[in-house]
C-alpha cells in the first residue's frame, strides 16, 4: 500500500497554492489559526482578537493576511475590514478563502494586496 495516496497529493497541491498566495504579500501580520470552542461561540472572542490584531497592524502600518476553509467565518472577517482576495479550490479539498486587511491608508485595493 502506498503511504502517499491521491488525497495527500490534493493536500500538497492546495498547500503549494496557498503558499503562493501568501508569498505575494509584502510585510504583514498573519493570522495563522483562529478557532473558538463551540460552547464559547457568539460571545465576541474572535471579534476581540481580530480588533486587537487590527490595532497592532495599524500601529505598525501593516496589512493582515489570513486563510479560512469555513465559509461561515467570512462575514466575521469582512466586518473587521478583511476582503476576500481569492478562493482556492483544489480537487476534493474544501475551498479556502484568502483574505486581506490592507494597511492603513491603502484601501481594500491597495498595492500590497495579494
């Protein structure tokens, strides 16, 4: 039996595409993971974290990059100034939304967007 099957190849290709999207961005903050326990959802925890990241990014003059495979999370990110820049689909893997919050003064379509 092969240790690397077709699902591993799909995952590898997806990760390569995400790396490419991320590499297209200059200096920035990166929200690597954001998750809230089901019992604690809808209490403002994610919003509080995103607000803090936004303040830190603005103080440093940086944009913020993140990815999500949860379509229900996209409106939350949009409320915090993120815009969908790309939706990456790869084989049977779930789609991944690439989002960007521009640096202060750049606007959503600023030159530092992926």
